[in-house]
C-alpha cells in the first residue's frame, strides 16, 4: 500500500484511557472509509470496517490483520493499541478473535493422538520433525500433565528437505506415538515404510489456517499460539476453556 504513514513508537500505539470512548454504532464514516480504500487501494481485500474505540479512527480488517485509519484514509496505522487503565492490549484481543479456529472441526483423524494423564486438556500442534523449536516444545511438555495433543505433521520442505520423508515414516509406523517421541526426543528416525498419509491434506489445512511456521498450536478455545511455548505459559494457555464449557 502506498503513502502509509506509521504513527507508532516501537511498534506500539499507546493511548490514554480517556481516548477509548468510541462507539461501534453505525457510523456514516464507515462507507466513506470503504469508498476511499477501494479507490486508493483497489487490490487490497477488506473484510470489515468498524468504528474504532478511540477518537475518529476506524478499524480495518484485512485478512487476519488489522489497521487503523482516519475517515479520509490519509493516514494508516499498524500496531497495537492499549487501554492504559485496564492494561489490556485491545488490538491483540481483536487479533486473537480474528485468528480463532473451530477446534472441534479440525480433522483429528489426520493427526497423531498423544494422551498424557487424564487427557482432559486438548490442543493441536502443527509441527515438523526437523524443526529445532518443535523439539524444544516437546521437551517442554515433560513437565506438563493431563493433556491430549493432536500432532499434525507439517514438514516445511524449504527449511528441512528431509522432513517430509521423516514425517511419512512416522505416520506409517506401527506405533505412531512412539515413532513421534523417538524422532523428537531421541533423534531416532523411523524405518521407512510405504502407506497412504494425510500430509498433503494437512499441508492444505495449514495453509487455510494461516500456519506460517512450526510449531503452531491451537487450544480447545480456538486460540492459536506460535513457537515453543514454555511449560508454565502452556499450563495457563491450556486452561482457557472454550465457550459453553461446563468446566
């Protein structure tokens, strides 16, 4: 996009609490913003436009990203907006909502099911057997209990040329869970066998979900988390319950 003016310090736009007095009621400026964006940036796909909760700015959702613009779309701001009283990252809350997935509808038959303890807390991970951060994450799990992990094999050939073959071998092993643990914790490769694998389908699924790196995690509430999350943070993240949970 042209003429982008970033009014952000260190990637963050910090506003005083008094600025968060906007309303999401219907605003005639929304259509003006939509028309201006269409004229200036016709190739940009805009998912939604709403009145932002501060000043005269509007929130523009573009795919899984958000920006803030003035009514004339002279200025476009990318970054995070904070409520200084509640210390809440308002932008991150919106991004989390935009990036949520329907966890219950994930194709779990295409994943390796790993259960530990009572298995009550469920999450999915897109992972690569040659990814060092994925191996670190597996090591972090040693001190975590009572979870069911669905492992979606997601080898990234551009980074790890041998990962696809290793993933196929893991999936085709008689004991997938043992083969997975051997690969991630013991650097032990599975004996290569031929079988039908779901890896192409998982690759497409990852693309649809916007998975750009490994490991990428999704908890039962549909929230995503990238990277090798430490055990303590993972414990809290797994305890986030999905809507309408009885727990």
